[in-house]
């Protein structure tokens, strides 16, 4: 996390997972995007559209969460051996 000094805004990077998918009902090809930290989903016909849509959704979630006591989120990993 870092701050943009000229705008005094907090800048954070969030991981986003994108995978190829099929639309329910039509089986048309699409791309699903998921941000695990914010628990936000979006989709699009292209990777670029999925990224654009999830960014808008993430911005909305962050804006709404500003007005509430934001719950602490812990990012960690789990190693599996199989």
C-alpha cells in the first residue's frame, strides 16, 4: 500500500483471478474475474472486459466499505502436498 502525495489517496493492489468460462444457459465463451480479498465477481466477453467490469465493481465495494467499519482482511497462503 502506498499514498499518492499529490491527491492524498491510498493506493492498494488487489489480486484478481481471471479464467475462461461459459455463460450459464447459452454456453457462450466468456471470462470470469474474481477478487478474493473483496469477494467480488464479474465477467466479460473478453479478458479486457472482465477486468474493466471487476475494477468498477471493486471500486464500488471499496467506496461502500468506507462508510462502514471495515473488517480486517488477512491475506495468507496454504501449502498443500499431494
